């Protein structure tokens, strides 16, 4: 249990909302796995599902684009796209002070 700065908690909450919205509204997934982890480099949120991947590019809408912008403000990264084994992955990482 690591206490996180408020701005990091807010970003992770936005990431979880965006990921679960995509799962529920767009993917048709039957299985969704959520993992939150910390290490010496920071914190990572990863959401994997077995549904139809959300298309990349302009069809992402504003959710993932806005989330990526929020991550960059905290020197974080957002990776999202089709998983090799099928489905979709969203991975949000943020360094900790």
C-alpha cells in the first residue's frame, strides 16, 4: 500500500474510467483484468480485455487522447492498442517523486 500524490490518484482514476468505459461500451469483452502496481520507477495501471480492439487513430475519440495528454503532464505515458493474443490493452504509467 503506497500513498500516492493526489494528481497521480486522479490520473489513475481517469485511466480506469476510460478503460472500463471502452470495455463496457465498445469491446464486447467477456473478460477484463485490471492490475495496479508500483515499483521503484512509479505506478502502472494496466487493463486487458478479450474483446474487439478499439481502433487506433482519430476514431479513439477524446477519451484516450485526453488521457494521454493528462499522463504527459505528469511525465507519464499511455499505451493502448490490440494485444498480440487478441483483445485490447491500456497501460498507463506515471513516475513517482
